[in-house]
C-alpha cells in the first residue's frame, strides 16, 4: 500500500491524466457495450429484412467511421486546438450515443452510430495527442501504462452495467452512453489547451525565414507509423475475432467452456502494460520487437496447441503481447511528430489501428481457407510476427551500436 501511495504521489497532472484514461476508453466502450445485446436487438428487428446482418454491422459501424475520419480529425486538431474539439466530441458522443434509445428505425440507428464514430475519431485522436503534449517521455510512458491497465478493468464493469440495463429493455444499453456527460464535465474542469513551444528567436529582427523542414508535415514518417500500426493491429485482432474458431477446432465449442478456459489468460493483458513500462527504458525498436515476439510466440503456440493447457499457455503469452502493443505503438508514434503536426500524426495512427480491426478478419479468413484450418492461420500469423520481431531486434541492436561511444 505504501508503494502505491508513493507511486501515486510521483504522478504529475493527476486530474488531467485520470480524465484522459477514462476518456480514452470511450471509443472502445462504443463497441463492447453493444456486443452483449446483439441477439436481443436481432430479435426485436426480426421483421426487418437481413436484420441478422444489419444489426452486427450497426454495432461495428463506428469503427469504420474512425478509420476513415481520424486523419481529418487530426487536421482540425492541429488547426483549431485540442480542448474545444475534445469538449465538443465528448458532449455529442453522449447525445448521439444515447439517441437510439428513442429510435425504432434500424436505418436511423445505423446513421446515429456513424455519427458516434465521428465523435470517437476526435476523442481518441485528441486524447493521444494531449498525452504527448502534457508529459515528457518518462511520465508519458507511465500514463500510457496506466491507460493500458485500467481499460480491461473498465471492460468488465461495462459488461455488468450493460447486462443490468438490457434486462430492463431491449435498447436500454444505449443509455450507458450517458457516461460521456460526467466525463465531459471533468474535461471542462481539468483539461487545458497546451501551449505550443516558442519558436527560436530570429537571428536578425525584421528578417523573414523561409519554411523549414520542421514546418512541413512529415509524410514519410506518417506512412511508416501508419504501415507498422496497421500491421500490428491486424495481428492484435487475430485472436479477438477468431479465437472461438480456434477453440472449436480444439474441440471446445461450448461458449461457457471457452469463457472459463480464457478467463485467467485474459488478465495477462494487464501484465503486458507493466511489461511495456519496464521495456520502455529501451528504444522504440526494442519495445516493438518485444511485443511482436510475444505475439509471434503466442499466436504460433495457439496454432500448434493440441490440448486446453497448451492453448492457455500460448494465450497467456499472446495476451501479454496484446497488453503491451497499444501503449508501445502510441508511445512510438507520439515521439515521431512535433507539437505542430501531432494531431495529424495521431489521427493517422488512430485510423490505421481501426483499419486493422476491419482488415484482420478478412486476411485471417483467407489464410485459414488456403491452409485448411484456423489454427493453421494462427501459426502463419505467428511466423510473420516472429519474422517482424527479428527485424525489429536487428534495428534495435544497430541503433544501440550507433549510439555506443567509440
């Protein structure tokens, strides 16, 4: 307990940090809050053609909006400021998210979910931008670790809350989006607009300096950040989307049995956030290589597993990698963009991460069809991740050799 108090006392800008942690959960909240009630919604709209397809599409619609709109959100953030847009996005998140509680038309509900995605694109982009604005490297890594640890705990609470509200009414789950309004109040009270670093003084008063390289948006770096984020996101969602199929190929088909088998391994996503904080003292390449190594070992292990115990051990490794991946990728992306370009840079990161959510099931499904099994696809994904980890490790070693004194 004394260690916890000491750790808490060492944190700076606590109201801002705690608000950022809660706000960063809102985009994830929008999807997981709906999954427990999909069946009830399909039943309610049973007379609507293709309701079994349209209702799940409605649930995931915000993710597609985020993938498309996050770069534009970043552009507005850099141009008009962080705080006003964050307040607007969070307020309308609560309004638009709750709107389906009063609606009966599935098409209108779908449209409201797309508008919710617009708000989410702004929230996630601005939150990740502000974390880089408010804190320097060491404290930034600490807050990213806490964000990675608190999110999974919130997820469990959301499932309980949604289940309780949905038992009252088929669309009662939409009321949980009102949680955005107290978060909006906390933002209004604690979040401040960060000040842009002052430019260097002009050598001669009255002279006009031409645009420098720092003034231009680093397009090449944005492509690198986006490409690696998309690649990592595809790996991140392999188990989330297809894990139940891999369990079924192992002979575990009962949903309750699957839940019991994955219950303990799922908590290792918290361990992954701690591993990130430990490894974050090394270079970004070393951090990325580490979570790719964990992904590779875990996914390949799932692909090779022949028993429940083997699957659980592999899943422990995979979940540790998953817990490390998001904070490591965000920390890396934040370090690649200056204050002037950070909103657009984090918009690219956000867009590519959610694009991976959409692309991963398609790619993994095609590989599984080609190899003849989902476990074969897991093994292939693991091999690809291990190859990427080796490349990242080589880059980290080369970087260390360059920095070492002669």
